[in-house]
């Protein structure tokens, strides 16, 4: 449904590739996408809302880097299209995942098959980096049993909206402490020796939510997870209804825009229909 994209870039004149794959599609309630209220009222608004968005992508990003292959998020799986899949979670969680969301994903769209299409095995990647622990970002981890999986320690210790019952039994990620600064961001961790791939704390959607920044010769690329659902929300001061903290997400918006004002930044949220096209065109945020 959403076309994959591949761009060839350079880092210090060394060639790299960045791929964007959508592991299927999701529909959410319109008030989930963009809130008109705050706090508990926003959550109630989502529940009472009858209208759904159009189909949205579930982007997974793959970086063929000189130090190894990095995958950002794992996407969804076709299990989500099984009407009984969420029943094991109990009544409320089953109701949430079958009433507030709709999923469309084939087996061929799962991340392992997408990687196969570019001759990459899940066993050969350097690391899988999870922006946060919501199901549309983590269900594909079942294909990465032999990989190092990185999660912000705060996201692991203080989760919001995660569903541990859906984790594989073997899932025990490497927890990252973000104790360095990077640009306008106070909490970061370098993921490569070259310090050109950075895990950045961008809270608000969840307390431990992170984004991943890649510094290339053509500009900085921010794989933004669920900071927002589409780029224009940053400029319109619009926020998703499911954010855990209004104060944190406002601060994250400010830091992203301040960074973009200082340095070329290509901004790629996980559910933005135009994200892969912006990657291909290297279209900056401002």
C-alpha cells in the first residue's frame, strides 16, 4: 500500500543506504491522531470518537552503515488482523486494540520479508533500536531473536501503553542510558563509534520515547517515532490524543524545531504518509 524507498547517502564521503519500509497499515480514531482536548478529556474523546483516519503507514527504517546494519523499530505483524489475537490480553486491552485501531498487513509486509527483499538477514543486523514499546513498533521483534535490541532504560522502567504479554519469552533488550547532550537535546547516547548515529530522548508520547538521528553529508535525518503523526503538526502546534504528557511533548516540539533552525533536518515520523517521499527528496523541516 505504501511504496518502499531507498536513498544512497554519504557519511564523511563513505557510501551508506537508508531504506524505508511500511510493515502494513493502521487506522486510528481521528481524535487519537489529533487531540482537541487535554489529559483525561482527550482520552475520553478518543473513546467516544466514531470516525477513523485513512490508512496510515507503519514505517520501519533500515540503515546500511559502515559500522553495521541498524533497524529502527520492528513494525506490526499480520497477527493483528486475526480477530482473536488480542483476546489473551483480557477484556479491556482486547477492546482497546480491536475498537480504537484497525490493522492491514500481509505476511510479506512483515519486516523480515522486507529485509529479505534487499538481501539482508535479521541475523546479520548490528542492532534493532526501538523508539518505544507500543505494539505497532515492537510486534516484529519476534523476527530478531539473535539481534541486539536497544531500548531507552526509562521506556523500559516506566512504560505507557505497552503490552508485555505480546513480547516473545526471550525478549530482554539492552537498556540504554541517555547521559550525553546532542544539539538542542539534553539526553542522548551515541550508537556508533563515529558518533553519527544518536539515540535521543524525545518524550511526550511516552515518558521514555526516543528518536534516532543520523548525521550525513546531506543533512541530519531524524527518525522521529511518534513525536507526532505528521510533520505539519509541529508547525500547527497540534498534538496526538494519546500522548502521556502535554508538557513533555511541547518541550520536544520546541527542541526539534530549534535543532532544525540550526542545521538541516529531515523529519520522519513513523506514521506520516509523506515521510518516505521526504527521505527520497531529502526535504528539510524548515
